[in-house]
């Protein structure tokens, strides 16, 4: 184990998922005490086991439904009860609904906003007093879809919500500056995860996506987790209010 997050208590949401799991393992290897959570009990438990098997420190609250402000407060209380402080909040979890303007219902639009935007607001608001106390760090998760459109993807609600995450992050950085809080976001491109594996079943769409990356391949969850680690650690001490694109060069080509 090395020590880039030694002594830090880091909340990571969605630790049952691909990127959240890698982030939990990565942060724990760097000495963090990790607080995980997920709506999916079995997956969250599995991640905790993996971290503990490696000798890392992790507590996890599951099931936890972050679209409910009460659950967000419960997660923060759980972190404080367990580790007495919060240094890093990595808002990684989200649930996305893809559809086109002509097909999306009001209910689906609202569900997407709740699943991508509201949960970040609720949890960040609940964590804020503790982040002020620790002069902490926020790492949010947006998406390449916030910055560009994909011809085959009905992502109206997704692009709108994730652009909101980038804007929210900038505002949080401004509001946090007097308290020593830094806030940044990550915009992943196409990362090979449980969620994207389905899209990639179709060889046509897999080729068109891979062909649009400069690096000629999809990203790996740990390549997002490593950027989150940089933003969570003191190595990024002069970085705030920005969005870092992790897309293998998809956006520039
Ligand atoms: N995988 C990609 O290519 C990609 C691209 C751009 C952005 N992202 C973003 O990165 C993040 C992680 O992506 P992933 O691919 O690891 O996803 P994933 O589906 O593998 O994991 C997400 C986890 O979050 C949990 N979760 C979702 N909503 C929740 C809620 N309201 N309360 C509690 N838990 C909840 C899920 O149960 C799941 O375990 C997401 O925000 C996603 O939108 C991913």
C-alpha cells in the first residue's frame, strides 16, 4: 500500500458498480478509509469484501437510495459515526435513461434528473458541513455526453443532466473556496463496464465507438478511478472548478 490518501475518509457512491468498485480498491490501496454505498446490496457487499481481502479499510451502507434525501443524510451520519470525519466525497453513482425528444415522457425526464442530478445535490448538501470542517474535496461524475452528441444515442435527458453536473461543480468550487473546499468533475468517455457492455454487443456500434477514440480502445474503470484519485489527493491542490475528460481522445477527433 502507498499513502496518497493516508488518513483520509473518502465517501464513494455506487461502490457496487464498475467504476465505484475500482475507486474503492484504488483509494483503499492509497491508505484511505473508504465509505461506500449502493442500492445493490450484493454488489456493494462484494466490493467491501474485496477491499478487506486486500487489507484495506472500508465500511459500506447498503441498500442506500441516494435519490432520497433521508438516505443521503443517513449515509453522512454513518460515515461520521464510523470514522468521525469526511475528507473526500466522490459522487460516482447515477442511473441514466436514454431516449429521444419525441419519445421521452415527463416521468422519464424527471426520473433521469433524479437519478443523475438530484442525488449529487442531496448528498453534497448533507456532506458540506463536514467538508468545511476538513477543508475537503468533492469529485463529481459528469460524462462526455455533457460535451458532445452521439448520433446513435438518445441522450437528451442524460446530456442535460450531466452538463448540469459540470455547472454545479463549478458553482460548488466557488462556494467552497472560502472554506478550503475544492470541487472538480470527471467526464468519462466510453468505459468498458457492466453498463456499457450491452451497447457493445452490436459489432457496428462497438467499431464506431472504438474508431472514434485516438487511443483505439475503450477505457478501463481503473483509468477513471486513477483520475478520481488524483483529484481526491493533495497532488491536485491547485486544481478546482474544472472538468477532466477521460475519453482516450474521443472528443478531439
Ligand atoms: N461507463 C461509462 O462508459 C461511463 C461514461 C460516462 C459516465 N459514466 C458515469 O460514471 C459513473 C459510474 O459508471 P459505471 O459504468 O461504473 O456504472 P455502473 O452502473 O456499473 O455503477 C453504478 C452503480 O451506482 C449504483 N446506483 C445508481 N444509482 C443509485 C442511487 N440512486 N442510489 C444508490 N446507488 C445507485 C448502481 O446500483 C450501480 O452499482 C456513473 O455516474 C456513470 O453515469 C460512465
